[in-house]
C-alpha cells in the first residue's frame, strides 16, 4: 500500500482544509499519515476513526526559539524516516 504523509503545523487547519482530500486519497488506496501538533484527543479520535495514522510533534506556532524548532525538526525527521512515505505533503 502506498503511503501519503501530511505534515501540518496545526491539527485544526488540516481538519478544516485537508480532511476531504485525505479521505479521497485513502479511498484511492493510500495509507494516510498526519504529522502535526495535536492539541486535543478529540481530533485524534476523529482522524483515527477515518483510518488515518496520527503522529504528534511539539510544534510551537509562535516560538522563535531555535532549540525548540530544531528539536521539532529532528523529531519530525525521525517520524518521516519511519513512515517512509511515497508522497510527503
């Protein structure tokens, strides 16, 4: 099965703008992975119900701290390597 990985900085944005596209990709045979900063369990439950696999990273939207950004980058890189997606968006 092909893997499609979405990397977004906020879960609510993905829910609002990308869920329908992810459902279409899932229906076309893709395994859907979402890497994001998930704020609440409710949205994770929604995505899991849709068959999506959620990966949480500690992204801080308004932070200018280089170390926080670098830690998030390394964490996301590790997750992406583990997923080994056919397509990364």
